[in-house]
C-alpha cells in the first residue's frame, strides 16, 4: 500500500514536470542586447499550432497607444498590445522543440523564422530567430 502511494506520487510529480515543458503560458521577454524586460507574451496552442501575442508592454519608454508602424504585413499599424508576434510553430517529433514558425520584431518590422525550446525544466524558453544564416537568441522567463 505504501509502495503504491509512493509510485502514484512519483508519477504525479513527473507529469507536473512534463507539463511545464510546453511553451503554452505567459512569458516575460528579455532583450538580448541590454537585458531589460520588454513585454509579456501569451503563448497559446490551437490544433497543435503555437502562436503568441503581446499581452503587456513593460518597456517604460513605450507609449500606451504605440503601434507596429514598422511591420510589413497585416500587422502594420496594429496596436502593440494584442499584436500576434509568433505564428505557425509546431512541435518537432519526439523533441521538446517547436519549429517551422515565424516571429516578428515589432521595433524593426523584421520577420524571422524561429525555433522555441523550453529550458531549465520549462521555467525559461529559448527563442531563436533566423534570417538566412544569421540568428538571434533570447531567453524568456515564465510568468505563469
């Protein structure tokens, strides 16, 4: 009986840890150039596809009514809060890696191909954006 309870408790702990390896949740973005917090991004999954929107702007220099004036697609002139910056990511088979999507950098309007990898047990996520052979990496911190 004690042995069964121990295995059940152990199993529940491992399920909880595995659940955190998903990118779904609220993330604080950290600028890879100056280390400051810039925004909070809500990442969701619909039918196996990951997307993410700006939920809150943390940059004290940002205007409350700021829009994505540099965006080149349907996001042009859309408000920053609510702006979908991540589109089309899908989980790689057998890996804690999401790939095949894009991320837009609102300040420049550049769109990067991207990969996303949960790290540190899902407490952080490594975001890597690519243009050709050049890439940038940011580590975001889980808020919830």
